[in-house]
C-alpha cells in the first residue's frame, strides 16, 4: 500500500525543478496547454496535480496532509495559484507535510 508520505515525496519530486511547476491548471503539456495530471504529455504540475500524477490510488490522505500545512489556512490549490506564491514556497509546503511526525 502506498502511504500519504510516499505520495507526497513522489509528488514533490515531480515539481522539484521550477520549470516543472505551474499555476492555474493541474498540469500542462510542453506547449503550455492544460492537460490531466497523469497524461503522458504533462511536463509540469501544480501542487495538487503533482499529487494526482504521483499516485494511481487514493490521494485524499496526501491532499489532506498537504492542506494542513498551507499558511493562513488556505486550500492548497488556492495557495498554489496566488500570484505571490513562489516555487520555493510550494516546495517548503511539501517539506513541512512530509516531515510531520503524524504523516502516515
């Protein structure tokens, strides 16, 4: 069984490079067009799309864990898409969620 922690680690790896992260869509292809996160054409993902792309199974526990650590109590998708949110802040969000002692 894949755990929330393993999903979060795999999702973070997908968006580790700045060019592999996006805003406004779950995923984008090489032309910048929106696509589904698990598309073979996807080359970049938002914080939520990366979770969906990282796991073929239930993503709810991983998404719940990620949401717990968003500053200001915002939802992950909202925080990801704020104009002022940076790539480094999204990676830090993942790091907090992964490092939490209670991450299953």
